[in-house]
C-alpha cells in the first residue's frame, strides 16, 4: 500500500479499477453483472447434447457455427432450483481464463437485462459471511439506482477443476 493512503482510500482505488460496462442478467429475482469484455455473444436457448458422467451443473454441449461449446447451468452451479427454460432463457457465450489459456463456454441464465456502465464509486466490496459462503467469484456489489447488482468474475465462478472438466466435455464431444 502506498504511504500516506488509508486502507479505505486504497480499497476505493481498487474498486475504481472495476468501473466499466457490465452485461446484466437475472437468476430468479437476483441480478448479476459480467464484464462485457468477457462476453462473446448472447444466443437464445438451443438444443443441448448431454454428455454422460459430467457434474450436474454441466448441461452438455452445443454446436455453435461448427464449434462444440460446453454449457453450464448457472442456476445449478449456484445451487438454485432447476427451472424449465422460458422464452427469455438464453445462453451467454463467455471466455474464461484457464492458466495461460482460455476456454469458451456458454452459461445459461434466466434472462439478459441490459448493459450497464458502473462507475467505481458505485461499487462496494463483496459481503463478508465469515468464511461460511465462498464469495471469491464476486468482484463487488454495484449500486445502480435503488438496485444492487452482484458483479461476477466469470473466471472464478468455476474452480480450476470445474473449468478443466467443462473444457474436457467440449473436447470429448468435438
């Protein structure tokens, strides 16, 4: 930490670095945001081919313009109740960092909302739950009007082992 800077000021600077554009989406009534630069595209739900012996949150793979992409159900990953898709359910195709490379995968969400520009001064640190809840995937809490949007680090939503399993699903199905 730089000399002369308080811890609070240092924290504000760190959250100022998170300022930017986020694609927001919903799971139930909760609103989440992903860094827009991680998003490749948004597609409507399509047929997903199930791959045997994969974790429950891995729904399978899709064929997107000739490329096999693994798909994760974010509701199941977050231990929410499984829900049948609606006309608003869609797949967000994202790039997830893995070691020195990256993996392209889809994440199923209930509904995509909008792209928000969240200034750094409107981002608060993730809540503390005393180690009972893993919040390492939360970049911060964005205050947008009277709403609070959970800003996610898509690279940390899945553990390294999860990403390896998901990547191997895409490779096996290809």
